[in-house]
C-alpha cells in the first residue's frame, strides 16, 4: 500500500512539473512554429503518448465500453473544444508573456471545477465522505 501511494505521489509531482514547464517551453517553440502548428504538435505528442500507454498496458481479453448514440453530442462537443482550446492557448502564449499565461492557465483548474459543479452537478467526493460546495 505504501509503495502504491509513493508511486502515485511521484506521478502527481511529475505531472505538475511537466504541466508547469509546458507554457514557457511553448513560448520558446512559438519562435519556430505558428500557434496552430504548435497546438497540432502538442496534441500529436499527447496522442502518441496515450496511444503508447494504451498499447503497453492493455491486457489480453480486456474489453472497453463502447460509446452509445446518446454520447454523440458530448463526444462531438469534446472534439470541437479540444481542437479550439490548444489553438487559442498558443495564440495567447504568442501575444503575452509566458508568466501571465501560466498564471491564467492555473485558473483552468478552478474553472473546470466550477463548470463541473454548476453545469454538470458533480459532487466532490473525498476519503471522508461527500462534500458539497
């Protein structure tokens, strides 16, 4: 149990490090590529990474749930927003300082939680039970 917890903490810290470095590195890379091209490369890299993990961690006989027809509007919405978001982010990085974008990007976490709570009526569940905002 302790090693699983340590591993999870290590992964969370690594994710935070990579997340915090992504905007300043993107600012440097914008000197070599336009915002739309850089957004495409970022998502290409993310897709390659997740695809690799999927192939490496998949066990024989595992079946995943298929999307139903009722999931289609949400899936289309997610695809459209996932195309727009990095393009708009890279345009913002190109027009202002990396420090400003990093600070504004941290608002994404709070905004996501608020949208989940207000629009989708999500509840926060901790190890001590449910908490409502």
